[in-house]
């Protein structure tokens, strides 16, 4: 197996684990997205990129629920230095 293939598989595994953790957290918050998936972008240069966690489409009420859950968490975490980087 080539190193780039191994890196690609690791990145897909990382994205699948992140997808599963996110889907479970959303489920515990009472939010269900119809499709949470992992996709691997195709790069023109053939380099191994990161796999992407795709949330899929959701209705306006689900989007509002998600925003409310995030806002509550942001208020709880304010001042605790919980920022983990940009999306």
C-alpha cells in the first residue's frame, strides 16, 4: 500500500469517527439530520486531502433548533477558553 493510500484511509477513518461523534451529540440534543455522511474530495493534483463530514440538508425548524443548541453551549462556555478554531 502506498503512503498516500494509507494517509487517505486514516483521514477517512478520522472523518467517520467525527461524523459518528457529531451525529450522536446531535441525537442527544434532540436534533436529527436526515443525512450525515463522509465524502472524499477529488483533487486535481492527486494529493490526499481531508475527507469531509457532510451534514446534508435540513428543514428550517431543525436549523433553528441547532442554532439554539449551539447558542446555549456558547453561553455556557463563554469565558472558559473553549474555542477550538474556525469552521
